[in-house]
C-alpha cells in the first residue's frame, strides 16, 4: 500500500514538472508512475521541440530547428541565423488569438 502512495507522488511530481514545461501532465504522470525514478528524471530533462525557435534553410527553404547545424533535407551547413522564426507554439497562439 505504501508503495502505491510513493509511486503516486512520483507520478504527480513528474506530471507537474512536465506541465510547467508545456508537456502532457497525464502522459508524464503515467511514465513517472510506472518507472518512478527514471520517469521523473526524463520528465525534467524532456523538452518539447514545438517550443523551440526555428529558421528557414537558405538552400531548400525547409524550416528547421534553430539549433540544427545542418539542414535535415538538403544537408546545407547552417550558420547561426540572425533572424529566427517563431516557435510552433507561438505561431499556434497567434492563429487562435
Ligand atoms: Zn536545406
């Protein structure tokens, strides 16, 4: 019985950590509940790609993550850009507003 309570709090902690980072509470609650220690660590380390800034490849026009050094489509080497495209989350907010 005590173990269930401990697992529940691990799940809760993982879920809250994930929620503050913009990830799914329920998903990370479940992961932290099933694999308590690793799940909680993963929730703390996991970052949502959709929040990252993006930029456009000058070679093929594909939108890639800001931190990518090489284009994932054409292999063009990418300088760190002076202009970034808003993250997917920010773009989605603008659309719904
Ligand atoms: Zn490219």
